[in-house]
C-alpha cells in the first residue's frame, strides 16, 4: 500500500514538471507587476 503511494507521487511529480515551470514564470510576472518599472530595470 505504502509502495503504491510512493510510485503515484513520483508519477505525479513527473507530470507536473511543466506546471512547476509555469508557476515560476507566473511568479516572475507577479514580481514585475508588483515592482513595475523598477523590476524591469533589475
């Protein structure tokens, strides 16, 4: 039972590789929006 959960977790993590990348881009967008021109200069 426990081993099955481990495999499932690894599988889900593998599927979400692109999702993590998307989150990084969204976070960067938020930072740019938050800091405005200051963020774009940096």
